[in-house]
């Protein structure tokens, strides 16, 4: 059965263009098109699509409000289209907080270097979200932060529940019940689709005196990472910043890899140093989890706790393999709590990760393993 798609945009031209692309894929079927958020809410209830593509700025009702209302009434996976500007980044993060699961640039030339690749990526993203058949609303824990900012996470924000694996226990959630006692010098977290919300849920539970530097690799455009780092910093007790070349890493500070660049860690001083370089055109991901993880394996060996969260593809698998060979600890998010079970599945099926942990238990597990549980 084809994945049913609802397209929401106030531009008739854009609606038709996206509809043509979606319908080119035999696994996808456009079942409706809406010109504003109010129509989207009504048509979602009537048509019960498997996935929605949503614009942000629209008359009558904007996309963020529509996402919030859809999540309250008819929870459905939503892919946002966003402009690659600072304002667009903030609005997209608001939409993700409201319950949207993923986003793409609205200008197709910003999605990929050529038209064919952009079309394939859009179809791939829609398929990935549309395959998540079961939605369940999950409550968000209230966590004290350093500022008076609202967390922005709705108590009814929906999360995708993936089907359980049919063979073995690959991807089933298993929470470590006690710390290994192993000493660490660095925490690495790599993620993609679904990562902004997952990172927020984990990092807001960390105390200000978390004992190690934290390195974050989130697939995200260059225009988005400053806004995302600032948002996390306003919500967390730890410090969160967009990494810059030469940063001396400090315990209790999280360094977010800048979009469009590659980030590595080096052994220098007490806790190490950040190195940021331009990404080469042949790299699929900028930033790349593999590149950062590989540098950590070289610089810190086994003194690393590494976590792969929700995301499409397999970025991080080869870097995690190098870390494991050096004696590092590798964990993955479990299948049921992932938006897209791609990156965690890659390290789990390859036998690289030792545990598959539900998102709601990840912060607790990290803190316990780091000596703060």
C-alpha cells in the first residue's frame, strides 16, 4: 500500500512541484493539498495521511501553529520546508519543538548539488517518515534550566513508534542497570533526523558540573547550527556552544559541530581541543559523525563514551568501529524511540554498540556511566 502524503503550502506552484516529485515515487501517493495551516488541520483529520509536508509561513494559520494542532488532534509525521536563514532556522526549531519530525530547505538547490539528487532525497525523507505507522503521544519531563526560557517541548508532542524487529533482539531497548566503572575523558553524540528534539531531551537533564566535555554532531545546515546551539544553551544547565576552531574543551560544556564544516578533536592540554575545517565536496555529510568519531579514536582511544541517536543512513558506523577497536564504549538509541532507525541500526546490526537504549532512559544511563548517576 502506498504511503499517503498531504502537501501544505500557500504557493500553488510549490504544491504542484512537490506533488509531481512525490507522485514519481511508486511508494508514495499525494492524497491532498492544502493552502494554509487551517486547511491542513481539517484535511489531516479527514484524509488520515501517513506523512505531511508543511510550509512555515502561510496565511490564515502558520505552519508551526498547524503542527501543534495536528499533534494535539491527529498526530502525524510532518516534514517541514524551511528557508536557510537565521529566522528560518529559529522557526524550524520551533516547528520541531511543536512536533514536526524533520525538515528540508525549501529551495531545491539548497537540498543537493543537482536536481536529481534533491528529488531523491525528498522522496527518501518522505518515505522514511511515512513508514512509521504508529504514533503515540509522549509526555515531556519538566527539567530545570539555567534560564527562564520555556523548553518549547509540548507535553503532547508525538513521537514515532517503530515496529519491533522480528528477528533477534536487535534494536530492543536495554538500559544498563549499573555503571561499568570505566574512566572517561569525553562524551560523543552523533545524530541526524529527529536529533534536535532527542538532544534537547538528553542534555536538559545534565547537571552544570557534568564531568566531561561533550561533542555533538548533528546533521544540520550552516544557517541552523548557531540558532540550535543558542537554543540548547538557553535550556540546559550545562553550557552549549557552536564549536569554533581552536576551542579548548572544558568539562560541562557541549560543542556543537558547525553546519557545512567538519569537526575533529585533538589531544591538547587537560581535556583536548576542537579543530574545525572546511568540508570537501565529496563528503556526503557536513558535519560527519564518522570524521569526528575517527578523530576521537585517534586522540582519546578508549577513554570515550559514544552515543548514536536517531537518524537516516549509516553515518557514524565506521567511526564507531574505530572507537570500539580502541576500547571505547558505544551505545545506540533503541528502535522504538527513534524517528528514523538508520544510524543506530547500522552500529547495532554491525555488533559495534553494546546497548540499545530508549531515548527516555538515555540521559540517566549516560549520567550513571559518567559517575553522576
